[in-house]
C-alpha cells in the first residue's frame, strides 16, 4: 500500500497537535512516516506491532534496574521506541481498515503493564544502588501514584459506559493571548515535568551524575533516589488533581486545551 504522508495522516486520523513535546508534537510526526513505510514494505498486523512495542517496553523496564548509566540510557531509548510503536499499531489498523475492540483493548493493556513496571523497576534500580529497602517502598508509592493517575481517566469512561458522545475527541489548541496564554503554558509545563517521560529522563541524567560521583547526596544516598522520592510525592498528587479536575469539569483534560 503506497501512500503519501498526508494520506496516512488522513487515514489514521492523525493531526499535528500543539501540545506535549513527546506525545502530541514529536511522536505523531514520526509515527506517520514509520506507518507509511510499514504499509508499503511489510505485512505486519496491528497486533504484531503491539507485541513488538510490548517487548521494547518490558526491555526498557529491565534496563532501569541496572546501575550502569549506559544501560539505563538504552532503556530510555527503548521506552521511546515503545511509545512510537504504540502510535504506529493504531495508525496501521486505521489505514488498513482493521480496527477492532479487541485490538484496542490489547493495545491499552500493554501500556497498563509497561508504564507501572517502568516506575517500579526504576525503584529497584535505586535499591540496588543504595542497598536501602526503603527504596522499594518509595518505588511502590510512585508506581501506585501512576496507576491512580491512569485510573482517574479510566474510571471516568467506565462511569459513562453507554452514554452518548463519550468518545474522547482531540481538540485544537484555543487562541489565547497575554496572561491566559502564559498560564496555560505554565500549566502544560507542570504536567509534563511530572510525567512518566520526565521521570525516566531525570533518572537517566542522575544515573550519569551518580556514576561520575559529581554530586553527593548525604540523606538519600544518590540523585536517582532523590528523583524517585520526588515522584513518589508528585505522582499521587497529580492523580488527585486529575480526579478533581475531571469530577468538577465533567470531562478529561487534554493537554492542547491548556495552551
């Protein structure tokens, strides 16, 4: 199937959103090009792509257990491949007319497996580094907070099962100026700064810092431990904030709406 990039975008219902750098700005631009190559030169099914994505996600989680900063960096790169393929499988399904509820369910379950596994494995990595069992508890709290953040969205859809117009449609960023525009940008920055991608990126940077003994942290034992402790606080707080937003507004917050 030979399609242009624009044809893939239309068939896959993909747009270039002005929002989060990875999930809404970078990945859609990369994924449609990889989808175009996949359609033209392979017969991979959407589920097969999802399985490959899952393998990259699990490999990324295993890498974050390591103390070697190069291995941890490889884990971050594997995570980005996992996210990229998570876009591609759905785009291939829509372009070929092979979408299904089972396929979407399988796709969503891979995220629910890999994302908390990534956070907890990062906690195990800190435990192996400092030797303090408390790191495992802190890792569990951070993982639990991430799961709560996902449940704050999932439970909204479950509560609205059977209701009309519940489809989660993407919307364009509104035109704002002055303080309202900057307030939206600061809110978006706060959302992105406490996300999973940010956590993994900070962990990689700190792995190199710890390996070079560039900073001494007397209380936590390592800078990786500081990042883990910070996100053990930020992830549950973010989940609570998301819950109250959804409860009060009656809808799922979209990042592009903040801009």
